[in-house]
């Protein structure tokens, strides 16, 4: 089998488990993937066995998947090195940020970067997913993590801190027995947060998994909630519910791939973002004395 596209199809199906999901990853139709798989298996033998949970590789399939992974690794390494040899302080840089960081921490700075480095085309992707730098899904990433992939390079900054908040008017006008929590879908790195809050008896009104939507609900006076200090403290109508120090969550990191760390335009973005994030450390930590 000499066609890399065939190896890509096998690898996509192994990772996705279904024809439909593999087709979506490859940008093909379900019918095209099915037809190409049939052609591969006609020429090479049975590569996958279908079961109720999807497709499982045969011994031949396992061997071909191993080859495909090695080819993919070499292909991606070649693409990274091709990008790295460009020493001009110009061109495209893909920066991945979570939506709250982009909106509440770095929005003004991103526009300032464009004025300082007009020759660099900064493309900002907002996602809560830790994008794959090995696969060139981004050149620089800012994410919260306790231990990011060990081969990546960059800077550990400081923890994202959270505490309890509510709208001032909601708190003043709502009897204690009627107070309600807007809760995250997971306790995350703060187990027992409600039990240790000033209102442990208040029931949960609504669970919202997206931090930005929870923040908007807090600002709108819909209930009590946990909030990131960098999002909530600048809001004049939000008040903290506790005098205790905010609780640290994951550390912020600014990371890139080691193959790209010396590329001038990528280094310029990483250094700029690192500097601007460090300027906001007190805000992120929830240090009200620094405001």
C-alpha cells in the first residue's frame, strides 16, 4: 500500500471508530470512506472487523495503523521544520486561547499586537480544548493545566483563581431561603465548593457547563455562583460572598512546540502574550489589594 491517503483513512477509522466519524475527520462522505475501505481490503485483506461498538482493527490492521502513525509523525515533523526554517518576522501565527481568556484578559492586547507587529498575521482560535501542537493545530497555546504534555516548551505562569460571587441587588433583595446556585457541571479542582460556601443550604437552580455563560448569568443577577476572579472582579455589580482567599485552579501556561520555539514570528507572539499575561497576575489571582 503506497498511497498515504489510504493510510490516513485507516488511521482516521482506527481513531474515530465509525465510518461516519472518520468521514467527518477526513472531510469526505460516508459513502466515499466505505468505498475506499472496501477497495483497500480487497487489495490487502481484512483490515477492520465491524462490531456493535464500531470498527476494531485486525492483526493486519494493527500493523498498518502502526505504519500510518509513523508516516503521520514524519509528515508532521516535516511540516513543523518547514515552518521553523522561515526566519522572517512576518507571516501567519495561529494562537489558541480559551474564550474567557481572549475576551476578558487579552482582547485589547491582541489588537495592540497587531499594531506593534503589522507584518505578522495573528489568527486567534478560541476553544476550551487543549489543541494538538504536534499536529500544527496551533503554533502557540495559552491554557490552564497542571501538567501539560512534557515535550512542549514555554512558561508556567500562575494559577487561575476562583471564588464565590453574586449580583449586589440579587443578594440584597432575595431572602436567604430563596437564594439559588448557578453551578458548574463538575466540581473541578474545588471539591465540596458549595458545602464550604457561605450559603451551603442554598440549592442548585441550574447547572451550566460553560464558564462564560455562567458568568453572564451571574452578571444578570440570576443566582449565586463560582466565578473566575479575572472575569468577576472587574464587574461593578458583582460582590464576593466570602472574605477567604480565592481558590487556585489550574496554572496558566504559554506553550509552543520545540520545533517552532526559535521561529521569530512565533517567538514574538509567545513572548508578547507571556508578558501581557504576567501584567495581569494580580487580577487572575484575585488580589484585590493590587487593584
